[in-house]
């Protein structure tokens, strides 16, 4: 039997809730299930406002609009991340400044941050890679001292913690993903976490096509109208129903994923040490979200050979981000080979192993056994 890299399946009452949404007759955005997701996430994270969005990409787009990013502004981004982290800000005319990542956690290297800041820097966007926290104390301190906003790209890190505090609660804003590869999913989806209360009302407007419709629905005004920039960033309540079914099972999902992660870490430890393969490093003060398990192979050739070797055995693995500064867009902003050596190296070396909410012990044994027999 093949071992899938990802298998997004219902684990609780998702289908029942979708049925309820359909029967209720409210399947557009901001229906009863969207409100239940908002309440659950606000309470679980202890934050003033969470708004579901159609993707994490859109939550990032909203963040750039909320911060009124404009041409001439600079935004500091780790080089090792998904395109959306940077694209959201470039869409508003900002210039990205890419910072290399730490060789241990693959997170924005905070020791390189200060030299990346300029009087034009408007935002720093740390990404908690694999749901392991960035060094938020230092990042926040630097940002505060310069009056720069922090937007956490927390696509991987829901329910992960840094020094006991939930990821997504540090920046003025944070973006979550509920894409099918994430711990909790509704196919395509996301959320904007708003920690700065002053941004809540405008976030509602931007999400509702630039109108004050949310105030109208709350009975605060008797007509709604176009008041600002915006677009349509609210997901259907059918998707929110599915997502609510997933979020309700958060303890079960996270326990399962913790087991999967620990099984890989224990099962591959000796083989990795013998072959100079780096397994994920999670600092003591970080409680990870158990989003993924990756390995850093000694070089690109071995990484590619391992992916092919596992595929021949019906085991599906993937690599991750390419260095942003070397993409066509990155080069157009001045990116050159050698600018971010750690990203350039780990991008060649990284392989992600099968990891999902219904991965079985037998499947994991198959993966670990196959890797342990990979000779080089
Ligand atoms: C770090 C990071 N940010 C943002 C995204 C975009 O998420 P979405 O597909 O929900 O737009 C991804 C996608 O996986 C990601 O890895």
C-alpha cells in the first residue's frame, strides 16, 4: 500500500456540520459556523478578534492593507518561506528585504535582523517554520524600539507556543492557514488574528469588500456603504462547518501528530547520526505545533536520490521552499546567489516525510524501515 504524503480526511463531525449548514440555508460567509470558529479560536488563543479568511495568503494580504503599506516601504521577510509571505506586501508596492534563516530552526535569524532594518522598514514578518517559534522576544524588542509592526506568518504554528504563550498572539496581526496540508483544514482557508484592537474595525471592512457591512449586521448603522479599500475575504459557511468539526478535535489531532513526530524522531535518530543527516531542532522554550517532520540530507544529490528511492517503494515525500531571493521576482529586487547561504543550502537538503492526521503506526514503520535501508 502506498504511503501518502498527506491525506486530508474528516476526523470528527465535519460532514454532519456541513449537512447542518446546508439545511440552515446560510451558506455564504459569516454564518453560524464561522461565528463558532471565531469564538473557539478567540477563546483558545485568548485574543480579542479572529476573522476566518479564504486563505492564509488572503490574511497576509489583509495585513498589508491594514498596515497601509505603500510604495517606498520596506518589509523584512525570512528568505526561506512561501511566496505569499512576501507577495502580500509587494502587492502594496513594498520592497522586500530578505533575511537568512538560522541553521537550527530554519527561522528568521534574529542576529541578522538589525542590519536589515532601515528608516523605511514598516513591517517584520517572522514565519514560525514547522510550527517552531522564532525568537520573538528579540524580534519584538527591535520592532518596538523602531516603531515597526510585526505580522506573524503562523501558517504552520497554530497551538504552538513560545515561552508558554501561543504563537499568533505576539504580532499586531497573525495569519493562519487551513489549507489541506495543515494540522486543521477545510481544503482552502485561513484566519487573521488581530491582537491590536485598533485594527479590528478596519479589518472587518477590508474583509467585506471595503464596506461597513459588519456594523450594519450588528445593528450599529441602518445602511451599509463603501468606506475603504477591500475585497471578498470571507469563506463560505460550508467550509467553516468543516473547519469547526476539525477544530473541535484539536486535542485528538495534536496528540496524534505529537505521536507521529516522536515516532519519526526516535526511529530515525541513530540512522541520522550515522549519516550526517540533521533532524529538526526544537529549542527548550518552544512548544512546537507538530506540523511537519523534515530531515536535512547532506546534499542535493542525496536528497533527490532519497525522494526517488522512497517513491519507488510507494512512499511519497516532498521538498520545501526555494530561496525567495533567487526567484525571478526576488532577483528583480536585487537578489543574488550567496546573499542567504543558509537558505540556499537547506533548500537543497530538506525532505518532508509523510505526516497527516490518520497516518498509521504501520505506515510510519514502513517509512522508517525504508529510510534505514537507504545506503550512502
Ligand atoms: C509559511 C506559509 N505562509 C503562507 C502560506 C499560504 O497558505 P494558504 O495556502 O492558506 O494561502 C503557506 C502555505 O503553505 C506557508 O507555508
